[in-house]
C-alpha cells in the first residue's frame, strides 16, 4: 500500500540519521526572560538564543504588539498585494531604510522567504551567482531556484572570489555576489570592503544576508557599517527574528529595486502578510536599536569576555563557535553543559560541514559578566579535552 511504502521510506531515512548521530528531536522550551529558559523540567541559562538584545521580552515591544493586535486583529488576512498591507508596514519599512541608509525596504514573511524570493527575481539562466561556501541554506536555496550558474568561493577569501569572477563574469549577463554579513555558524564578519571593490570592478551586485548583524555590529546598523567606512551594499537583506526579537525578513535597496520586488517576487506576492502585532513589535524594536548604543554594544562585549577567558581568538560578533569535530562529540559536550545548567546548541551536519560539528555560543545583552565567567569555567574542561 502507498502509505506503508511511505512510512518505510521515512523510517529508513530516520534510522540512517540515527546511526550518524544526526537525528534531531524537538524539545519544548519556555523562554523565561532574555537569558533563562525552562526545558524538560529544568531552568537553564541560555547561550543558544538569537534574541541578542532581549527585545522579545522588552516591555515597550510587547506593549506595541498588544496594542496593534487589539486594533487590527491577529492576522493580516491576505497577501500584502491584496488586503494584507496594513498601515503599520509603512513605518517599519521606513525605519529599515533609514537604519540601512537606503532609499526603500520591503518586508517579507521571513528571512528564508526573502532570499528565495529576491535571488531568483534578480538572477536567471543567463546569469552568474558567486557566493561564499559557508552561505546560509536560504541563500543557497534562492540561488538554486534562480537557474543561474552558481560558483562558490573559499570562505571569506576575496582573492578566491576574484579568481571566480575573472574566469566566469564575462560569460554571463548579470552577476550576484552573495555573502552573509556575519556568518551564523562561524561568527566572523565578511570582508565587505574587499567584496565591495570586487563588485564594482566586475559589475556584480553585492548582496549581504545580515541576519546576525542587525542590532549587534556597526553600532546596531549591521555589517555594512562595521568597518572604518560604510560599505556600499546595494542589496542588504536581514531578519526581524533575531536582535529585533520578533519575526519577518526584509531587503533594503533602491526604490526601483524594491518596487520590482513588490511586483514580481513570488514569495512576497503569494504569502499572507505578517500579523499586525508582529510588524508593530519590529518597528518598536528598531527604534530601540537606533537609539540605545550601550545596549547594542553589549552582546559583542560579552562574547569577547568569553573568548578572552578561554584564550580564543577575539569574537567579532555575538556568536562564538567551538569546533569539536565528530557529531557525537558535540552532542556529548552539549549534554555536559546542560547538566551544568547551561543551554548551548550542538551544531551538526548538514548545518556545518562533516567533521566540523561544534558548540555554538550566542551572547545576549541580557547576560551578566558573571554569567559569562560561569560559562567559561564550565567550558574549560571541554576545551582542554579537544
């Protein structure tokens, strides 16, 4: 019977994952506040959340969401191109454009929807996409959907990117140069000044996925502003689900590009708009990010306290990886930290390459220096045993 063969297929796949220590399971996790969670009957100090500023629990953000929900309801009701473009969207997109110093912005349902909508719109079969080998899955998904020729370059290596462009650019109509601004699993910044120079030299459109940069680096404005001089990035993509504490994705660009996206990006036109409460919360969070310099500086400061305590390379962002190698080793280390009262993500393939499973520490403005010291003491035996 068809249903039996389907179940057998799924069971074989799950067993294969089990044998390789790659099977995941969902654990109910209650966020208590910006630094603590309750999971499987235990209170844990969390270093696994992307809520870098604790804004998901900030009173002004919560109140803005509640007020918008009471006024406009719980859902948008339709695509933004029909009736789902409620009045709050304009304020949010204006804030994003101001923060990123662009003409315009478009908000999508999520970061993933942004990338799989924008990239295929801007590149097609006659075009070239050159991307960092460690780019997030949603960038790769958008690139694959585009039908363009996709060539990867060595991580954060502008010379490797230049070699690809030298060999391939002249054979294609248009070219997208893709990178994360802050790499989600490495925690390092892309060399945007060098990539920006390459984009100008080879007539390529530079696009950054700044999901982990907004609110954390560049005085909160993101990776394009994290260098001595701002880098001109014509396509600045990001999310509202991390430092902004809510949900949604966005692209900041010129007015003409944004208007094209509103008209032709499939994941924009064929998705229901975000709930009004979500949009109001994001706009309030961005106002906080734009004005509270001490707050946005704290996650990187906490991450650097951690790396200094363990003698690691100084953190460039709020993310610090500790590469352990085999998947089983990362799971074991994560379990040991859990027993010590800390929640830390054990990251395994396919999220990272085989043989590079790791612990991924994410630091928040809500963490106290004492929290970081206690974590470092707990991690020391793992580091010494690598």
